[in-house]
C-alpha cells in the first residue's frame, strides 16, 4: 500500500472523516430520544451522515494505491444519496419551523395539520361545526352533543362499555376509522376525548397516536382538531404535545 495523494490531501480527508464520524455518532445517539416529526428528521440526518462518513472513509482509502478502480464510483454514489437526504431533511426542518412560528393567519385559514385548542367553550365548538361544509369525524365521550349539529358530522362514542363504541384503549381502531374517513374525502377530525385517552392509556401511546394521525391528516390535506380542558394536561405533557400540534386559541380560522 502506497500513498498516492499528497500528505495535505490525506490530512484533509482524515480530518473530514473524523468530523463526519463525530457528527454521525452524535445523531445516532439521538435516534430514540424524540418522537413524531423530530424523530423522522433525526433518522434522515443520521442516515445521511452515516453514508457521508462511509464516503469519507473510502476517500481516505482512495489516497492510497492498491484499491479497486471503481472505488470512486462508490464514493460518488454515497455522496449523491447523502446530499439528497440532507436537502430533504433541511426542507422538512425549515417547514416545521415555519409551521411552528406561523400557526395561524388572521385573514385566512389554517393549513392542513394538527392543532391543539385548550379551554374552548362549547358554544364555539358548535358554531364552528355548524359553519363547516366538509365531512367531520368526531371522537367524543358525549356523542349526543354532536348528533343534532348537522348531517355532515359523524360522531364516535369513546367508551369502556363493551359494544358501546370504541374503547379508549383501542387507539388502533380509532386510527383505522380515521384513515377510512380521510380516504372517503373527510376533511376534519375532532378529538374531543383527550382526557379519556390519557386516563386509559399511558401518555406516550396517546402522543404516538396523535402524531401518526396528524401525519395522515396532512397527507390528505385535512385538519386535526384536538380539544382539551385546561386541567387535563400536565405542563410536561403539554410541551410534548406542542412538538406535533400547533397551539391555537380560536376555531374561527380552521376551515
């Protein structure tokens, strides 16, 4: 094995390899630390950094003779994939920042996504649903409160009573019903049973359910409305939910 590149080139390749290796380890350690959109972003970053690190290592090897000629092609391919993933991750990150900083337009409507409303009065909920012209699916502990609002509203009773509706622990059934609703053209999903979901499930399960549902809602150009009483959420739980749901004060601009 003989050095075919200059010592300065080898030193530069080696230094870049060490920097990329450190960044890769930094990202890999955080793979299971987050959830929702942030988790997916970290996964993309970790994968792109891993590919880039492998490419830098091959660059170091390529500074020596005695290695296959097609090594350059492999390096170029790794960098190509890595750059695409970095660009994708950067766009997703900027989009999330913009969504967080601009949750609501006073002159228009919310875009597709998930929104958290804390302490909304019953009259505002009714007025909002009456004004909506799109199909609405509501998961609630009180389905009778929604039955007379309009024919465009379908309510699902969330109850521990057997054969009465959907049990609060059956989050997968709620998700499946929501997906069928979205595929049929539904545009608004309302979660008016957050207290029951947290009571019957551990909070991390409820958060994963809401994060997944929000992603499907976005894909289908719809809106997820999560209603909560002020006393329902602990401060830590509220902070976690706000990683996925945009805080909003009024239902006026949802649709």
